[in-house]
């Protein structure tokens, strides 16, 4: 009931938030391009749908995704639950939070696969590359990267390791991979982290990080709760370029094997 009561104020707040976008679009159309918008009625109706959709999306985040992400983090780090999953009872260590890492991996993979922005980019990449870049291959590569990144980020929160150690190391790996990866995939790989952390992934990941930092002893929600999204942005770059490098290596081996077979049969015929 509280959510329905807040709906009008949320709708007005969303309207003011997207107003600058509408002003820029219509301003350039009429003042710079100086042409009428085709199908103005449909455009206005579509913007209304966008406004309604964003309003309900924000409402859903507040009522569902954020609470369930935080709730799962709190339950998985509950001392009673952790003690029940261990054979010997004693002081808790980072290894005892393995269910948190498994949950983080599953959430990362599931949300990335379902990310609308990633689906769109994968379809466009497949289209412009003439089928050279597979839709599901790219989506799965990105999902694995996001899943590994979020798992690594949750480990960092639990273990209390400084974040910059991981980020600096990760970008060193990215720079090295850039020199050895197929040039076709490098720009797409750099974009993959951004498109994988959009409307579906960010709310659950942010809630997971904050909930985890609030419940793990000695962690600060402000210092440790944020930063998971950075891992989710970084690791897909590595995984997509690794996917391209493995594909290139596999194709090179297949080509070499085919040439060896052709040479063998041609020599045999002689």
C-alpha cells in the first residue's frame, strides 16, 4: 500500500529526471536541424510509455530487487547459517563464506544473461560481423566474466583486501590481452563490461554488496559495500578477449591440422 501511495510522487520525480533528455532531443530537432519530427504523435506516445516504464521499474527496484539482494546477503552471512554448514565449530574465516561466493557467481551469470543491453549488443555485433561473432558465445563469455568478477568482489569484502590491488592487476591483464587479442573483438570487449552492468545487474549487485558489508564483522558499508560493479565491469573485458583468443587458437589448430592432412594425402597420392 505504501508503494502505491508513493507512485504519483515517483512518477513526477521521474518526469523531471527525463525532462532534460526530451528538451535536448526536441531542441536539436527544431532549433538545429529545423525539421518537423515524423510521426510526432507516436513519438510522444512512446516517450509516455518510457516514462511509465521507468517509473514502475524504479518502484520494482525499491520493492523487490534491492530488498531481496540485501536479504539474501544477510541470510547467507548469518552466523547460525555459517555454523550449520561447517563440520567443526570455531572462528569464522573467509573460506566459510563459500555459499556467498556461489550465490554471487550465480547472480552474476543469471543477471548478465538476462541483461537487455547485452542482448541488443550481441545481436548487433552478430549482424555487423556477418555472423563471425556468435550471439550466445558473446553473451556466455560476458556472463562468465560478470559472475567471476562479482564472486571475486564478494571475496574482497569478506577478506578485507584493498580494492585497488584487484583493479590494478585486472587492468594490467587487460592491457596485455589487448596486444594479443584479435583486433575485431577488442572494442567490443571494452564495451562488454558497461552493457553487462545495466538495469538488471546493478540493483542486485549493489544490494548484495551493501548487505554483505553490513553483516560481515569489521566491514564498512560505505568503504566495502560499493565496488562490486567495478569488478562486474572489468572481468567481462578479460573473459571476452580470452574467448576470442581461444577461438582464434582453436581455428588456427584446425587449419593447421587440415593442411597437414591435405599434405599427407597429396604425398600419398604421389
